[in-house]
C-alpha cells in the first residue's frame, strides 16, 4: 500500500505555500504516495491547492478573538465542529502521517492525529511560535523550525532546524523573460511591492502617492500587487486623480500574481510585509527588501522576522506608523540608486537562504513512515 499523507494548513499563503512545497517533496520521495490537504472554506487554500493539483477537504473552524464577544462564541461553536470534522476525517482516511503548517485548521487535525497514534509533525515558519504550535509541540513527533532562535521554544530531541519550505519554482524565474512578460525595460530599475496574499491597505495608500510622483517620470519601474480585495479601490483612487493605469507603461498594478517567480526575477528591490514565507522567498531569490511588518500580527512575529533580516544586512525596516508615500519613496531611492548598497543587500539576502528545508524534513519523515 502506498503511504498516505495529510497536510493541514490554511488561511493565508504563508501557511499554504510551505505545505505545497512539502507535498511536492513528498511526491518526489514517495512517488506513489496519496496526499490530502485539509483546510477551511474561508482561506486561499481552495484556490492555491487546486492550482497545485492536490485534493482538498475542508473542516469548520475559525480563529479566536482575544476579547469575549459574540464572534468568540461562534468560534467556540465552530471549534467543536472542527474537532468532530477532524476526528472523522482522520478516522476515515487512515493516514500514515499528518503534517501541520499553521493556521487555525492545523490545531484540531494535528491534535487528533497525535492522540490517535498517527505519526505527526508541525512546521513553525516564524521566529516566535504561535500559541497553537506551542500546544501541539507537546503531542507531535517532530517539530521543524525555520530559525535557530526558535529552537528554545520547543522540546529538545524532537525539534529540528530546517528552514522554511519554499516552492522550487519561486527562484526559477529569468529576469529578461520576466521583464518582457511585464512589458518593462531592462535598463531601468524595477521595484516590486506587495502586502501578502491578503493585500495591505496602508501600503496601497503609500504606493498610490508614489504612483502620482513617478507617473510622468520613469526613474524606476513599479510592479504593485494590491491584493484582490483592494484592487478596485486603488484603481478608482488613481482614476479620480486622472491616472489611468493602462496608459502607464512603467507601472504595473495587479490584484494578484500567481507566477511570483516572474515578479521576483524582474525586481531589483522588494517592498513587502515580513511574513515568514515572504522573507524565505526573498532570501531564496537573493532580493533586498524594505520590510513593513504587520503591526497586528500575533506575538509581533513579523517584527522579529523583519529585525532578523535587517540585522543580517538584507533589509531596511519601516514601521507602519512611520509609513507615508514620501518616506517610502525616499527610502526606495536611497537604496535603488546606490548600486553598491543594493548589491550588498542582495548578497546578504542570498546568504540567508536555506534551500534544503524540504530535504531536511524528509530525512525525519522517512524515519516515521515505514
């Protein structure tokens, strides 16, 4: 019988893409393996897992708010449903191993897999772990972490430093081909900006100001990914200022880009949040960055991620309360037109890459799946 694996993770791309990278690695090691993703109906997993050509089943579960409210009571009700769904799915599927990559869905799935005696593992993407993974660490067989600073939060003996699984294709883009796809010039620097899979309103507002400033002067080119929920607002805001996007050849604004390898390949500098997946992709591609940590991220994990990149010379951190179109434009130009600084940041970013994360995980997975 071929081995069966369940991967549980969802909500944002930061939890889903690592799971897809792990699944692809499992397929290379166990070509006949059956792989099933478990997620929710609310997150990006329905879209991204389908695109990666893996099957997905969903459970009912929702995250908690810190303060007691009606929404908290609904979350508790859904947690009960999620526990039942998780138990039923695991009992039916009988997996040989369950791996969690974060998001609310991972909690009940990994908990029941563990108490049912099924080999299990979690992957923590951030420097500081979330509450769910701290709890699950007591039950699972293996804990994989992305940063050496994370080791202290978990039990010795079953915790392994592997890095963050990044899809192999993310660093496979060709610069000239990518520039041609976007219709951009190879002779003018390119800035790539995005706010994560959900977008970021404050970053979008600052970029609108920058588009106003460079619309008639292509001193650098811009690829801006707004997030699907923000695109119409950005387009409308710019049109109200007399700016029609399809007439600006040096500025590309899209709601979402699936082929991020092209975006990274085209870019000389990246502006983004500081989610764990993002900084791992930046390092895999050797891209310098201006990082704007999400201030509401649990446990301030994006602040720690951004600080890690900045201390290693790969990024400049700009906190959201200091963010404006003017300050962001000044920071961009201070980096993008200083070729020596840009090169040093690029090399520093590349030096942080851990490109064998999946391979290291598979060493331990093989020990658990006979």
